[in-house]
C-alpha cells in the first residue's frame, strides 16, 4: 500500500518540481547551464573546493582544460529527462547538489551586485527551500500512511514508529533532508561603514551571495564591513516622539538671532472659517437671495473664475473651432455651385465673344504689364521689419545641398570662423567682425535645413496643470499649537 502511494506521489512530484524550476529560471537559465556529468561530491560543504580540484586536475599549466571535447557535459533538464533524480537513489540531494554547483559557477562568473548575480542567488535560495519543504511534506505523508496501515497500537496510542519499521525510501528522504538542511543557511546581511569627524556613516545592505567565496572589494581602504544583527527584543515599546525630540524651553537665547518666524500665523484648518449660508425665505424665494456670502473666505465669483480658467476657456475654444470648420464646409459647397454655373454661362457666350476676344487680348496684356510694374515697385514694410541676416542664402549653400555635401561646407566655414576669431582676439577686438557674422549665420542656416529635412515626430507632451511657485526659505521653526486638556465642569444638582 505504501509503495504504490509513494510511487504515484513521487512521479507527480518530479514533474511538478521540474516545471517549477523551469519557470523560475526563465531569466537566469540555471536549469539549462551545462556542467561536468561525472562530478559528484557527497559532502555538500565541500562542493566548491572539490569542483576546483576537479577542474585543476584536468587543466594544463596555462589554465586550459585538456581534451575539452572528451569532457562529458550535462544539465539539470537532461538529468530530469534521463530519470537520474529518483528519490530512491538519493535524488533530492543530487538535485540540490547540481543546483548549488551551477549557481556557484554562475555567481563566480558574474560581477557582484549585477542583475544576473542577484537572479542566480534568488534561484538558489528558492530551489533549496522548495526541496526542503517537499522532503518534509513527503516524509510526513509516508509516516502517516505507515502508521495507519501498520500494526495495532497498544497502550498510549501514538503515530510514531521505530527506525526499524522505516522503509528504504523513508531513510533516503530523511537522509537527504538532513544533508540539505545542515548545509543550507541564509547569510548575514552586511553593510559598509566609514568614520567621519561628526559621526559614523553606514551604507545600504551589500547584496553578496552565500555561495560567493571571493573576498570583499571595498570601495576604499577606509571602509569597514559590519554585520547587520536583527533586533531581538521586539516586545519593548518603541521610543515616543516626545523622547526623540523633547520640548525645548520657550525662552530664546538672547545671544542668538530669532529663530521663530510667523509668530502670528494662523492656519485655516485650526479654526472654523465662515462659509456660504443658504437662506430660506418661504414665499419670498422668487425674488430674495438664496445664499449669503458675507465674510466668507472663498465666494462664488472666485470659484467661477477658477472653473472658467481651468475648463471654460477650453470648451469655448473647441466650440469655436467646430463652428469655423462647419462654415468652411458651407463656403466650399457654395463656391462649387457658383463655378458650375459660370462654366455653363461661358459655354453659351463663347461663340459670340470670339470676334471681340482679339481686341480685348491686347488691352489685357497692356494692363497686366502695368500692374506687374506697379507690384514690383511696391515694397512691403512688414517684410523689411521681419528680415534677418539668416534669410540670405548664398550660391555655395545651394550647390552643397545639390551635391549632398553640406557637412563639408559646415566644416570649412567653422575652420574659417575659428581663424578669424583667433585673429580678432590677438588684436584685442571684442566685437565680432561682419565676416564672422556672415559665416555664423551661414552655418546656422545649413544646420537648420539639415534638421528640417529629417522628419521629426512630435513627442507626446503631458501638460502639467500645477504651476511651480517661487518661495523664499527662512531659517526657523513654525509655532505649533499645543492641545490643552479640557477641564470638566461640575454641574450642581
């Protein structure tokens, strides 16, 4: 009975453990990492030292492994597929042995504190604790089935049984559990410490694995390493705020400048502020005011202005845009209808106007020539006002863009600008010359065209509605209102 139950449970257990370890090692790939198939150490405390000897015996003077092709390699997944982790053959310890071996190899490969380093360390802790729990659970289930199906208990009825009655499976599982539990331990957290003139400074916890046998790499020789010991006396109460920051005397030191500021400051939350009062006039509600805001902190006008600035203007802008779009659509439709009517009229009148067209053509040509001359003579003052030196484009700029070599022109102009600047500084002239300005605007134009030639997508910008306010910082403390205990008055009966 016990053998059939144990075989069914252990078969499901191995499948479940393999699936859990595969899911846990998705990022660190511990299960798929290869290691020597013939290496095995019975003592879990000496896995690292014996593995170093194993590799050293098979390597030459230069540190390279001899006959590396002949060295048989395997992985944890391959051993699961081959059925080498059977519990009857000490499979729990074999699995723990392989997990610890692969994790030590990877931890000594990655630098300390990196993401992969921490992932491998977490996988080692998770897998070892998982094996311990499964060993304990299976051992408890086997003892219960043994006690229920075994001999009739006499005297004081207990479910315990002797070691002689235990099967080989019970002994192997208990032996593996003892070996794993004696070897696995959680490391003590450590921090860096350095002494200064005023006090000692401590760093955050160092993320070093228990499998890492390398010495600590201190950031400086002045640093020391401290062990973080947890607090044992949790029953004692924590210090109150009054003991941490005791009340000082209200009488200031006359030799020091005044440190208290805003002595007459009253916070709005300390007192009941006047708010709007709703009025009830009964039959006079139609013409009487509905509320009273006399002496209130915030009245209805300020609330209305705030909501108008936040939401009202945006809604008005959107409505105006919709109206403009609708008007544009209506205008376009009307223009299309008018153009169709004009085309029909021109087709009818075209035959009658052919004779007069030759005479009118000469007149229109003369009028257009006169209009062009007048337009050329007219100069817009707005263009003159908005003109800048960067609007002038030279011929070499156009040629450089046609040839596809604006970078060469920029480099040459910058070299020339540098020479002119050196000459000007040697002659102790502070203001730049006209030639320097021309070259400067030339380079600026070329770079602008190069940037605009590439399509730059607009980045999504989240508008922040909370605006920062500049405030001055004062040295001192704000007075705190101390709550005074209210005295109960005795009422006379």
